[in-house]
């Protein structure tokens, strides 16, 4: 299961997530890892020292072109499971 980090400065999103509301997060995928961020997949959400499990409820939207390292950044909508 892949892990997505909610930045420390974005405590509001993590609180919304914990309350059961869908939130938008960014995920970075290495080459070959893109399939782990498909709609319906479970991921781990990390914020500061807290962790939770989420399900992706949207189709991933690529927000960057493939960089030199081959990594891609996706925007995802997730909900707490």
C-alpha cells in the first residue's frame, strides 16, 4: 500500500479527512507505481506522526509531465476508510 503525506502546514485538510470528508491530496509516483493510485485503491495517509487508511474516490489527475527522474505527480480525492 502506497503512502501519501499531507504536509504539516495543511492540518485543516487532515482534520477534514479525519471527520470523514473527502479531501484532495497530491501523490508522487515513481515509474511503474502509477497503478497504485487508481480509483478504488487503498492508500495510507500520513500527517505529522499520525497515519490512517484511505480509499481513492476519484480518477487520478496528472498535474505534472514526466520529469527527468520519471516521477509523476497526481491529484487524488480520498476518503477515510
